[in-house]
C-alpha cells in the first residue's frame, strides 16, 4: 500500500503543486494580529491527501491512514490528529517517512465495527495546516469494514 500511497500522490501532487506556489507568504485570515507575513512564528503546511490501507484489516483489525503534507510537522503526535465521522475509532502508532517531495505520516486506527466516511484534520501549535489556499484543514477518506 505504501507504493499506492506514493503513486497516488503523483497526480494529486501535480494539482496540489499549483496551490503550493507562494504558500509561505499567505497567513491565516482569522488572525487579526498578522500583518501579511508569517514571521518565524507560524509554519504554513499544506495537507495534500489522506489515503487508507486496508491490507492489515482482515488479519489484525488495523487500518493504516497515510496523511501527506508538503512540509514536515515536527513532533506531530496522534493527539494532534482529529478523527470524526465514524464511532469508536482508536488512534494507534504514528510513524513518519520522507520521500521527496512529500512528508508521509502513517497512523494506525482500529476499534470501529462499521464503515463510513472518516474526517481527518490536523492541528499543531506553531503550524497553520490547511488543505489549500482556502484555509480548510479537513480531508475525508471512505472506510469499508471487512
């Protein structure tokens, strides 16, 4: 599934690349104290895509989310990742991998008995995580329970 995640990024990466140009110079419009530049306080990170690996699900009841960003989020933890839309989801281990030009975070999830659409968002102090220039920070991924 890692290869699928990596290959799936190519098409999305091309489209997302259009949004990445100039990202550093944009700021959160809800912050009334900003003056048009981020300074050294806030790192703007684009949440490119989230995918799901079902390969371990039948054996172990564990699914693996792959969250992809254009920049590394230092010390990202499962507590920084919000999951909603499906009841009973338990967050497990989070691991990081860098493959030029993207940063991949793999989060094990389990504990749910029905599928649906899982909403994934990320919030970390010192970072403005957004989907694109519209400042949204939520991605969705469909989950089928086997």
